[in-house]
């Protein structure tokens, strides 16, 4: 059949954009590690001035800046010949406390290239890959990328969206953060609610070590961390149990939900934060879904399959999660309490 030139060119336009992003990933990481974004966030600079500020080579800065400006990550003034970051670019590229830490996301991309041989084998065999088998830059990238969303939403909107939870935490409650990783969410809540005590659980021992170190550095004393499986921790009588972007990864999400129901007080709340997704593949064929399906193929699904789990994946959707939490987990009520372009926040009650 003859090729439609307009459709061909439209597809190639998309592909060229994707190639530019893929080829630029290393340069984004360099911009972060060498302090180039931070320098451009402070003032407009020529390539020579940027090289002087950052202690880099001017010739390479010309090429780097050209790439970044062509991709819209840096702004260019052709009159002055200087480059700079807008407030919005700086918030995402040069501010660790900003709404989205984009270099953290590129750290995740960096980790995925390390997994290629295993991914290829898994696609053929159906085997899995444990979380701890990934390159360490995955753990740091996940911490950085998700930290932005937690900083922006967890205290300000997600917890207030839960019925009565903030009042309990202000008075002094007991909270479990399941699959806490490096403890970003745990420490954030502990700092916001000093009268409450927070327990972070994760089965990955190196992550627990990092979480303890970060809590110590943050100066919070109302938080503890313990290596434990999501269906095996021993704490009980929690006012709040939270799962942040982890339930879909688990080998036994049904068991994790059942265990949370047992560990929760009768008037307690379970908060499940999951990647934003619709209930059918057609609902998720968008840029956010594309990112999540990619990560799911190489991280989420393999982690679950490594222990013969159901492999819910990062685009499970609320209907599938309801089966896990209510039908299998024993909770009687479930509602969507909040959402962002990247997450849904579910409130489960006994």
C-alpha cells in the first residue's frame, strides 16, 4: 500500500523528538551533577561564563547549551548570546525541593539501561528481577523523583483529604509507612506531626540503612525504621497505614492489604497512593501512561514476578486496586480522596 506522506512525517516528527530526548538523557544528568542548572538558575550566562562558574570546558558548554536550548530545557537570548533558566525550568531542574525533580527521573532512566540484559531475558522467559538487583542509581532516582510530589502534596493536600487523619496526627497518632524506601515520606510526615510516631518498613535492607541516616540528618526523633516484608511486620494498632507508590510492585499485594487491615485500629485509615491510571489500556495511552508503562515493564512487573506475584503493574487502575484492597484485603470502604496528574490517592477504611 502507498505510504501517506503526511502521516509518515507526523510519525517521524514524534520519533525525532523521542530520539532527541533519549540522546539528551546523559546531558541532563551532567547538567545536574556538574551544577550547570544551578548556575543558570542564578543568572544569565554565556558559554564561557558558564564554563568559568562551573569549572568546565567552554567548548563543551557551547554544545551542551545548544542541546538544552533546542529541547526547551534552557532559554536562549540571541541578542546577548546568553542562556538562562526560567522560574519554571529552575523549579524542576535546579531545586531539589521543587514540584518535580526531573534529574531524579533521569537517574531512573540511567538505571534502566543497566538492566537491559535482564530485561531482554525476562521478556523471553517470563522471569522477574528483585528490587535489590537493580543498579543503586535507581534507588536514588526514585527517591528524588517522588520526593517532589510528596513535598508538594502529602502534607498540604493528601493527608487533609483523609477523614479525620490530620486531627489524629496533631494529637499524637501511630503511623506505618509500608515500602518506605529511603524514608522520604516517613521523615516528611514525622517533621510535620511531632506528636505522632512513625514506623517505616521496607524489605530492602540497604534502603532501611539509608532511611535511618536521612532521619538522623533531618533531626527527627519520632521515627523508626525496620526491615520487614509488607505482610510480615509486627507493629499493631496503627491510626494510619500508608502505601506510597509501592502496592502494585508487591509479590503479594492482597496479603499486604490483609495485613494492613489487621494492623490497623478499628477506626484507623489506610492511605494507598498509586500511579495515576484509568481502568483500561485505552485510558492510559497518553504521555504519563507511556512513562509508567515503560517503568512498569522494567521495574514494577519484574519485581512482583521475581516472587511469583500477580504483577499488577504501574497502570493497574482503581478498579483492580479495589479488588486487592476491598475484595481480598478485607476493607469495607474505599474512595478516591485526591489525585494529581501523576498519582491517585485512595482512602480505605475498615
